[in-house]
C-alpha cells in the first residue's frame, strides 16, 4: 500500500486515534475527565454535583475500582476524584497525578458534598453529563459516543462549546473505520513505514506488558493469570493467555499503571497486544516483526468492533482475542489465507460471550478469548476449519465479521438491557 493512498493515511490516523494511554477502566475515567473539565469551567470546587449517565456507562462503572482513590468504586467516586484531584489536561490519564493528599480530599468531598446520579434519556449507548454547582453558579460538560468526545460545554446557561453533529456518532471527528478490511490491513501491515506508528506501538508494548507483569507477580482481583500458570504451567499457549488475563487482573482491581487502549478499552488493548508480545519473545522475533504483527492485531480488533459499537452486550475482549490470534498467525509467517481462517475459526468459538460490566471476571473472559484466537490459528495449521452455513459463520471473513457486527449491535440489544436490569437488581 502506497503512503499516498487514502487508505494508508486513514489506517495511520485510526491507530493514532485508538492507541492512546489511559489509567484505569476507561468508563470511570471518562466520568473523571468530564468532572475535572466541568470543575475547570466552573472555576472552583463545587458544592453539589449531578451526573447523568447512560445504562452502559452505569454497567461498566458499577463494579470496577477507580485508580488512585484508595480502592473506591462507582460513578460518585470517579466524579469526585476528577473534581478534587484530577487534571483534565491529561485526558484519560486525568487521575495519574493524584497523591495521598488528593485521596484524602476525595474522601472528604464524598462525605460532605451531595453527588446525585441519574439515568440519561438520550438513547445514546455512551452518554455522560456532569453538572457542577457552586451556589447560583453552574457548569456542565457532556461526553458522548466515545471516551474523549466532549460534545457540549456550558456555564451559567451559556453554551461555550457545542458539536453541531453531536447526535450522530458517524459524523464525529474519528476517521472512517468502514475503510478497514482484512486484506487491506495485511497489505498495510506489510508496507507501513514504521516511523509513522513506531511511537504508538512502542508505548503499547511497554505499558501493556508492564501491567501484565504486575498482574502475574502481584495479588490482584481473582488472579486468573497466575492461576492459569500454576495449574497448567508456562507453555507459550498458556503463558500468552495468562499474561493477558493478568494485565486485566491488575487493571480491574485498581492498579495505577497506565495502559494503551484499543477501541476505547484498556482490557481490549491488553488482550490485543500482550499475547502477541509473549509469542514474539518465544519465537525470537525482531522488533520490526513484532510491531507489524501488532498492527495486524490492533486493526483487526478495531475492524470487528466497528460494526458492533464501542459499548454493547457483546464482550469486547472477544474481538481483541481474535485480533491477537491474527497477530500470532502473522508472527508465524501467515498471510491472508491463514489469518482469515484464524479469525473465522475463533469467532465461531466464542462469539456471544456477554459484557456485564468492568470487573475482575473480565480476566477470565480474556483468557477464553485468547484461547480461541490461538486455537483458531492452530486449527488452520492442522487443516481444520469451520465452514459457511454453520451457525453464524458465512463464507468469507468479511461476511462473518459483518454477521458478528449484526449480532452484537442488533441481536444483543435486548440482552444488554436485561443485563443492566439484573445488575441494578430490578
């Protein structure tokens, strides 16, 4: 693919938009970011806070630890952390500089300041509105569609900023993901000048492997990663999924190390990268081969998620585990045929695992997703595959990915609502 090709430029832009650092689960961090921004607009610490959030935000914030808060959970804690100790200029690393004094202020704020949480009625799957008050003064910040997408800022009723296309996610500032397809992704991975993506991929390798090491060596969550190794040993097929699970073990339980996200998710960022890094080390691959394999894994993950949407009842770790399987196939010298079959085989195995919010059990789902990605590749190696017409598998990798998008976006819509009702005890 030539560097002048519009697809080349789009693929570089997509990686730049997607591979960004975040500390903590991205939904509570998005609330903290909106809250810190609202405080800045207000110009002082508020005496009252109202947070409006869509069901999927509530689902993903309910059970996960907000980093740098002293292991607090929930929407109120995320907003309080952003207001009293966050730095909005750091965006998804908004809580990265919170110290002991800041943690104490967070606790005091929650004890002494009314924080009300409401459900939005916008119909957006991803919607956060944080309104802060100080006496008769008020300021509000709204984020919709994805984690850093501020679409409206107001102060005392005056609109300071408004995205005129805020009601339509497709008209957002993100690069058009419909240009993605497996064949072009592989062409791009082969031809990309690594100077255009080197810093992005290097940071992903450093950040995500570091938190995986912390997870495997420490005591985090349900310790899914270390249980896998203790039970089945350190064979590369075990180690690849164990290290990815371990990164989630740490992240879901409040580890304060940053990660590089994919499709708006740190768990997906970890899942798409750590197994590929682990296999590259086992195979003795050089840095260039690893980086190109990670381009494959990241873009195939994003490609699957484009049709599903960022938030749904379909577990995003599945998309990333399938992407990791494609990256591992690439490391073994696989081309289009090998990778297309790996993707289809893996999707046939684990599609339909539900997302019931961010929490420690995400690590177990990541392990299952990576297992499916690896199995999908080794099935092809042994001349085995799932065929079109079997369940949701259709002839052709793009058609099968389209089916998965339909399943996650449309078919599981009512499932998503029922999951949220169950989680809220309704």
